C-alpha cells in the first residue's frame, strides 16, 4: 500500500516587476518597449504585475489564517493482492485541538491491485502556528492480517493581516452615557502579494448602533474614500473609521455604559491572486468608557478669543456621577494669568445622583497669549472631599487694541 498527499491550490500566474520611467528621462520609451516585447506580460496592460503565463507551484506554498486549506489524499494498492476493509482517516492536529477531516468514516470493502482510493478534504484555518495533518490507513490482507500505517505532513499557518484599533471619545452630548465613540481600525497587509479588500465591516454589540465613515458623496454617487481600487499592496496599511452610538434603551441606563463595554468585532474578507478567498473576524473589541469620578465638570460655553484685562464669561455644567447626594461648595483659585471674578466659597446646594446644574462664571486675564483656565475646586461637605479641576480649557488672550473679528 502507498499513500500520497497533495495540496490543492488554484493556478498562479507569472508575476513580473514593472520598471517604467517618463519619456523625458534618459531611457525614453526603452523600458516600456521591453515590457511590450516580454511574452509574460498582458498585452495592453504591461504595467500590471500579473502576466499571462501560468506557473507550477514550486513548494507547499503559504497558508494564511482565514483561508481554506484543501488537500488531495490518494491511497494506492502497490501489491498484486486484493486488500479488504480499507479505512482512511485524516486528522488535523493544532496546538489546541485535533480535528477529523475525513469525508467518510466508512471502510471500503476491497481495493484491487493498481487501484486507489481518493479523497479531498477542506478546512478553514482558524489558528496560527504549526499544523500537522495525520493520515492513517488500516486494511486487512488476504491472509486475514490486519495492517496499519500513518504519515505526517507538517505545515505552518501564517498571519495575513495586522489589525490595530484605536478608540476616540467624542462628547457630542453632555451626558457621559450618550457620547459617541469613534473606532479607527488600521489594517496592514503583511503578506508578499496584493490583496483585494472585498469587505471590512464592524458588527456592533447589542448596545450600539454603528455608522461607517469610509465613503464620500461625489457627483451624486457614494464612493469609498480609498478610490475605485480596493487593492492593498504588501506592507501597505489602510485606515477604516466607524462611529458608534449607544442605543436608547441602554443610554438611559447609566450604569451599563460605564466601565469596560464590548463594542463589537471586525469582519474582514479579502481575495488574493486568482480569487482565493480569506476571512477573518477579530475577537470582541472592548472599550474603557471615560471615567469622570464622582463629579464631572464640563464647559457649555466659552469664547475662543478674549481681550486682555477685560472680563469674559463661561458657562460650566456640574454633574453628580455618583450614587449619593452631594452638598457642594465652589471655590475659585486665581493663577498667575487667569483671575476669577466673584465670591469664592459659595454654596451650590444639594445635588442628587445623575443630576446637573449650570453655573455662569466671570474671569479676566492679565497675560496675553494662549492661557489655560484653571483653579476651580468643588468640595462635598458631606464627605469633606475636594475635587480639583485644572486645565479645563484654553482661551486666546489678545491686546484690547487689536480688533478681533468674529
């Protein structure tokens, strides 16, 4: 008995590296003419890397995570005797599991001399690292002796893409639970061949609605920000942007959106060479919601530019983010450049959980330039705890002699 294994791959085309130059350069049209005369290039599209000639695979080839591994298994009877009860098994062993890939686990009644048993197996690769294909054959000879042998085929599964994510918190609404979250996904092709990015989408969790920000409107048509070509060259990186908003039923429950929340997962589909398809799904992406402590201070209104030594007004909003009632006292501390106008140490009264109050405050600056608004202190008289707020915002202070246009 003899056993052979061959990996099934689609045919590949000869690849060439185009070398071009402008006509005003010294070679002139020489390089273009050489490419036109090259029999491996495509007529009329000589600058494409793929040519017209097919090439035979020289090795086992690269297998990438998310692709489908296909293999042809053939068991051949090399003897001059008929063997019976032939059972062929194919298992794929990874670092974490062992999978049975045999199309049928039923034994073949007999196998005549010079005949073979063929089987094709498929498996979507979902793990990176070393994989071992274990092919086992058991049969019975004419004399009734049970025979058994195995063969091992080892190969590596490589990572095709490098995916990095970043979260940005946009406080579009003054309630921390309804703020928008922007997700930036950076996808890099770390293979040696170009990829056609068929789909990159974000599947949100049940708490969020998602809007893709990867297209623009041109002449009444919606086109992607990457242009008409969706190819990602080797080692190139592309950024995808998504906007997530909490659903109304979850936004109304402040405790659910706070802390670590599950955003969703990225679904990436690509094609390589002659249409080999690959797909990857990331694990659930988690985002840490911004923490504001017990008391959150935000700005409702502040001017961009103010005049030197002239009062200007800001509006602050104070929100009780804790689960207890507070009795707050406001203190205003002057800095070297920013001076508060008003009475420091005034009582703001009781503030219940999830409640807010707005304050109109007046300041003036004694120094020109970009100045930081700092020096607000809130004290909870119940717990004798003080919350300090510095670098709240920045304003541009100019001389009063300079006319500021709005």
